[in-house]
């Protein structure tokens, strides 16, 4: 049992070391990369524009549910007037960055892992290396930079639409005063709350993108089956690990912010 535990521990440490080296090399390869701006813009489009509809949809329904549940919970204590600050703080501090990150993982993160995994299996990455092009700089580096831009923007979009969804439920459907709702939103949310949500979004974006790219890039090494089944395994593993990482990083950052 001790030997098995030691082997698994060493394998885990080796995996973390490989991941750290992968991220470091991806960032270093950005130095001197040609057409870096164009690659970043394309990555922003893939992770940002294409994910906007799902972010807006989930944000709206999240706000609707928060407004409904919050109103009936607060009404038991005669405090339904603070619904605005309850919805806003819940979204800005926690649900906004976390759910936005999970939605991007499901759409853009899985696509990233599958794309790089297919390029690995079809030897396109080896071809780039043969031509003297740094694969990590060409495929991974610009996406890491784009994630630092996209995730905070999506978090802001999620928060705004979620607060509007809470307004629809609390004011339009449950007859709460409109001025009371917005006054509580304004007085309840501080700049530190907003900044805390953006700090989480930045961390989520970097970690999620790095994990998805790492899993796709190492498909040939980690998959138990070749071809499409191996890419499927890498994509599934990337989504699962990224989702767990979002929740773990959220706990760590929250422990420092509270």
C-alpha cells in the first residue's frame, strides 16, 4: 500500500511539474511571435463572441431564480426590500464568475482541447515544430492572453443580465418597488466586491485555458486509445479537471477576500 501511494504521489507531482513547464513555455514562446495581435483577436472571438449567447441566457435565468427564491426567503423575515442587494452580491461575489467560467469551459474549453488534440493526432503540431514554428506560442500562448480579457468581460455581462433578471422577478412579477430594488443594488455592492469577482475571473480564465490546452496537447501521451476516442477522452478530462479547478480556485480566493 505504501508503494502504491508513493507511485501515485510521484506521478501527481510529475504531472504538476509538466503542467507548470507547459504554461511557462507557452508564455515564453510569445516573445517574438509573429502576428500576435491577430492571433489574440481570433482567440477573443472564439472564447468571447461565440460564448456570449450562452452567458447571457444562463445569466438571465440565474437572476430570475435568485430573485424568486430570494424574495420568498426574505419575505419570511419581512426583509424583501433588500432583494436587490441580495441578488447583486450573490452574483458579483460568487455566482457570476463561477457560472460564467463553467459555461466557457463547456463550450470554448472543450472545443480548445478537442482542436489541439486533433492537431496532435494528425501530426500538425509536429509539422509546426519541423518548420521552426513554436507550437506552444502558435496554439496556446495567444489563448492564455485572450482568456485574461474574455473571462472578466463575460463575468460583467453575466452579472448585469443576472441583476436585470432579479429585477424582472422581484419588481415586474412580485410587485417590489423599482426604486427600492435599484437603491439596494447601488448601496449594497461596493467596488471591492466587483474587483473580487474580476480577480476570480482572471484566475479562472488562466487556469481553465491552461488545463484545456495541456490536456489536448498531451492527447498522444495520456489517452488510452488512439484516434477519435483518444481525443474524446482528453476533451472529457479537460472539462472535468477545469470544472474542479474553478471550484477549488474559487474557494482559495474567497478565503483570502472574506
